[in-house]
């Protein structure tokens, strides 16, 4: 989601789902490892998979990894609807 002209704290959101606590953690950790190894970018991970939402802050990109129930509840796509959805995969 492109938020460059909407907010001042980041440029993009990446929003995805995981089907279990273990998957939420694996997705977040995989993103942290890949960004570090490929681009030398350090991500800050916050949240607890058992709560259904893990956030990784890479600075100009923020990754949100949700359990399906929390994604529906927080509905970031609607909350930040002024941003532009760049890619949507099902």
C-alpha cells in the first residue's frame, strides 16, 4: 500500500495474513532475515504472534502480519484508504 503522500512516518505498508502463531512469526522473521541479508536493512519486530498481529518496521516500509480475525478487525486497508493499493493477492 503506497502511503507516500498520506502519512509522514512511512512510505509503504505491506499487509499479509498467517494461519497460525508459528506462521506469523515465521513470516516476520523471514522478512527481517531477508531484508538484512539482501539489502543490509535492519527491521524492528514488535508484537506477539499469539495476539494475532506482528509488525516489522523497516523505516520507509512497515510490514503487518495478521491472523485473519485481527486483520478483519483492524482493517488497515480501510483505515488508510487514502493510500493506493499497489498489489493485492488472494
